[in-house]
């Protein structure tokens, strides 16, 4: 039964896989280093409230930031099924600080 539920969630588009580019986006609550350039607002959403919803929302947020050309997100709000933040492009060595 559990496998059927998981398969249903995945096939309905609720599960969000982290892309290779998204895996390189750092998400922090703190401001980015001063050398970073703002790329815009990003938000991540999970379609349903499940124990995995926060992971799916974070994956969506990171994927959207990567699509915007960013590698750093300042996380600004978290809700049950979503996250919002501001995306930045930082020099590679600055984003790791």
C-alpha cells in the first residue's frame, strides 16, 4: 500500500527531484557575501502535505535558483509546503564561505 501511495505522489508531479545544477545551490538563512549579485526571488513548493514535502519544496527552490543562474539562496520564509528566498550568483569561492 505504501508503495502505491508513493508511486501515486511521484506520478502526480508532487515529488520534486533535485537536478545536478540544483545540487550546487547553497541555501542559507544568512545574507550572502557582499560580492554576490542578486538574481531575483525564488520559491519552492510541494504539491501535497507529506513528511517529504519540505524536502520537495527545498529541491524545487534550489532547482529554480539554478535555472535563474544562481548558486546561493538567502532563505526568507518557510511554510508547510513551501519556501521562499532571494537567489544570488556568487563567485565559487565566496558561496562556500
